[in-house]
């Protein structure tokens, strides 16, 4: 078995999703090289450009509905707590249609990793604004321009009690680095990928970003994390804009799989419910 | 002998415990007991009442006229006095509920030791209860009927939701997810209480949308997964019902109806969601819709839902209603449980139409092939369903007068048609529908449709599937949130006989 899929990608040429795909495959491949099996992994994607990643990685899982990646990942972890579940959403998926689940995912803290490909636009439906699109953005559905401020997902996840909150630019190396840290972390890891859409929302963030790690950010300090989260509000960058990237906050918390004796047994014997004979 | 006892009072005064205590004692004496609950959507105060009907013969419903009324408050007397039969007994006053338990046992000539046994099993407040009960027992001087011990076989005394829960456990359920909604909530609490003993995961999560999607996630890892809700919650689930349809994910869904539209009448009963169960979710996909009529059938059909969902990888909907879910029935026979394999494997699932690799496809040929495979499977499901009781026949088998219905109305109909020239056809399989069997039973007969809704939805299914239309004058429909009562229903059916 190989992670390579027989399906030819249909993302636009030079779409940043290729960076995400390469990074995810590299990290999973390294995990497999050091002892894990392909069958130990499962991927879940929503609906949108991001979700095509499901077709391009040869792993089990489900390409589910728009907005429902998180409860599906939760269900898979509760169905077999030994699976390494990786979820992929777009900003429409995570912050519009599925917003309720995001807050609760932080509350349950099931041990799975969650990427939000945030391109600040509904790209696959040809360019409508999402909850993280800046004021003034115009398209055919909003000829008068967006009137509402974008939400700040980093601040939201910190406030929701998420124990692993990170943001990366859509660059293979950055994604790999944070993903590897997330794999080591026990619990729900939220990783937002700031990923300009080269067709519908092509903003130059590359010159505005800086690494939290390089500036000695204390990722165990929630107050500090919240301050860092406020530095960028997802509006169009100005001369002064600086966008922090990396892990804002990391702290292990009790996971839902460890709170129920039924699930602890499954973990202990490395089995899923499918192996329970009745 | 068929005796009706009404217990009324404010929520919190304990009419439920009182009904349970009498009900269990009578069941232990070998009587058939049925009781239903009428309660409002509030926690303290208001007016709640239960009607308990018992007999030496099988009993699955209540009547409109009472032999005994226990009024724990003035309101009960005011509201229900007119239902008291001539010579019936009204117990009233401002004593606690156990005082009336004592008087009731005396009225029915039940030995005090039987009440003592019930109170001991109740545990809670035993010392206070027994003193109160003894006072009532000693003060009562009348006698309504003499209950004599009939046999020592103790049948089960349970409600529909307990039947669903038992059925799920016997089917090897691994996970149950739900969001609280009357009248399905008791399945959540029944299973939650037993989760450690039976090694099941029972979890309440943030919404019905989360519930069904978590269920999809668990089911594709191979866990036998079930969810439960009522109409409004089911509405929220339907996009994912369609997902389970295309991705071929086994799911067992318990749909306990209450009157809609919308919030409707939250704690009352109705059968308005049959067509929703059949047609909800976009696109054309396979599903099972089955409808039990008593708690024994709840157990049996739950096991069949697990069987079909695992065997054919489809969503299976068990449809009940508040009257069945929360009324207590005496069941002499043991249920016949269908075994189901746990056969789902983790692979590549998709909400899109897919190719062999499990990836999204837009290829016309593959789409056509997938659709045709689903249609083929529909036929296989219909063929397999023939091995089960898709409908049941009661009463006079060769009668030209046929009463047809589904679900909880079974109880009142079976009790109502005793000794009449009537055949009763109960439909248990709505999807797949037993078309040939139905034609055989109905053709050339005087069909009388009985349903707890305003439009006769089963009648529409029959018309759609068999081409037979039931005239409006032959429809007995009740849509005030209340269940049918056997004596009134008997009169209504009587008027439609030929």
C-alpha cells in the first residue's frame, strides 16, 4: 500500500493546496516508516476545494458533508480510539456551516488533528465571502461589499479551551513542522492554514508573517497566546500588519477517550468496537 | 372484567409512582395491565394524569369511562368527574399518594402484603410510605372488585422505549448517541443507566446534526451504532440520512413521533411523520422503515433494524410514537430476536458518487452503474423482508370488513374489535412495503383506515403501492394529540361495518 492515489489532482495549477497535500503525505509517511501502519490512519474531509485532498491520499476515511468533519472525526475516535484521525475543513466548513461543532470539539478534546484550509473565500462555488473574509470584499453575490468584520478563529479556539492552537502559512515546511508537533500532542489539535486562493482571494501574506517560535513566544501562557491572536484580525494587510505563525498555545488536557471506562478498555487492548464480540 | 382507574394530580405529586405500584402488583397477580400517561410540558404543577386499565384478558388500551378516579388535587376531580361511571369510586382529599395506594389496594381486595412488597422494591421513603399506605388501607371500607391470584408466571411489564432499549442491547449495540427530545429521551436514559454493565458507549452530544454525523463516523469504524430522536430532531438529521444512503453506512435510527408541525404538542402523541420517515433526505436511496405496535415488537423490530442495516449497509428507521414509547404494556410472550453480524469495515467512504477507488466521480457510466446497483439492492431488501412478518392479521380472518393501521393504534384496535365481524391488518413494514400481501388481504373488502393523524398517511402509502384508494368516509382519524380509546373506537368502527 502506498499513500499515493491514482487520482489526478484537479486543483488549479500552483494552488497552495498542493503544499498541504505534500506536507501531510510526508508526515504520515514518516510515521509509517517508523512503525505505524496505513490502516492506523483515517482521514476525513468536508466539501470545498480543500476536500479534494481526500481523493489524493490513499488512506481510509470519509469525504463527508459540508461542515460535518468534526462530529465525524469524533465518532471515528469513539468508534476506535486507536485510530489516528486527521480532519480537513475549509473556512466555510469550519467557521460557517459547522461552527457549532468547532467549539464543542475543543470541549470534548478527542485525540485527533484538524486542519482548516483558510483561503477566506468559498472558492469551489466561485468566490463568495466566508466568515473570515475582510470588510469591503466584493463579488457577484455581494456587489455592495462585505459589511461585517471577519471572525478571529485563533482567539475563538483559545476562548473555547482548545489545548493546541496553531496557525501556519500554506508552505510545506511550516505545515510539516507544526503537524509533527500536533502528532506528538495528545488531544484535539487545531491547525489553521492561512492559504490565499490564487483565483478568488489572492492576498500577499508572505511578507507579513513571522514565526512565534523565533520570537520566543511562551506557548504555555494562555494570556500571551490571546495577545498574539489579536495581532492579526484577518483584514486586508496594511504597511504595519504582522501575522504571527506557529503554535499559539499548547497544554494537555483530559481527553474524552480517557473519561469513559468502556473506551479506556478499547485503548488498553488496542481494539475498536468492531472487535468486541457479544 | 375490564377496570379503568384514573390517577390525576399536579406534576410532582407522584401519580406515576402510584400507577406503577398498582400496575406491578396486578401484573404479579396474573392480570393484564395497560397504562398510558398524559402529562404537560412542565416540571411542577399543572395537571397530569395516568389511566390504568386491567383485565383477565389481554389488554393494550384504555377506555373513556372510569371505575375509579384517584384525585390527588381538586383540579383532577373537576376535569375528570364526568368520566366516572355510575357507581364508580372517587378517591379524593389532600393526603399523600401512598395513602391512596392503601385505599386502592383495599378497594380491589388486594392483600396489604402485596403493597408492602411493592413499596419495599421502591426503596425510596419506605418508612414514611408504609405508614401512610397502612392508614389508607385501614380507612377504606368499600370494595370495587375482588382480585384473585390467577397464575404465577410473571410476564414483563414495560413501555415501548424500554422495548427499544432491550432490543438494541440484545442486538449487540456498541454505541448510542442522542440529543434529548421527548418522547425518545427515555431510550437515552435507559441505555445510559446500563452502559457499564452492558459495555455500551452512550453519549449525549451537541445537536442532532452532531449526533447523526458522529454515528456515521463510529459506524464506518465497525461499531454497531444507533441514534434516537423525535420529528424536529429527525428533520435536522436528514442531510446525513442521505449521506448514509449514498455512502452505504449502516445506521439504526429510532424516531419517536409526537404531534407536529414544528414544536407542535411536545408531550402528546401522534402519527404524523410516516411520510417524513419514508421520503426525508434528498436523492433516491435505500432505507428501511419499520413500525412496532407494542414493546415486544419494539424489541423484535429493533433487532431487525440492526439486521437490515448491517446486512445491506443502509439506514434503518424504527418509527414509534409517544403513546407506544411511554405507555406500559403487559407482555406474556418472549420476543423473537433476529441476530445480526457486525460486518462493517473501515474503507474509503464518500458523500460523492464514487469510482472503484472510493473517490469522487462525474463519469456518466459510473454514476449510472452506481444508481442501478442501489436499485438492485432495493429489490434484494424487499426480497429479504418477506422472511419477516411485514404485516400481522388479527380478529376474524375471513371477514369482509378490514381495519388497517400501523404502530401504537394496534392496542386500541385489538381491544375494540373483540367479537366483531372484523379482520385487523397491522402493517409493520412500511419500507419495503408488502405489496402482494396487502393486495391479497385488502382486495374486495370494506377497508376501514385507523390512524393517529389528520390525513391518513398509511392510506396514501397503500394507494401509492397498490392502487387501492380508501374513501374518506372510511377513515377513522384522531389528531388531537390523544391516543384512541378502545370503547370509543369500537363505536366508530361499528358505524363503518358492512
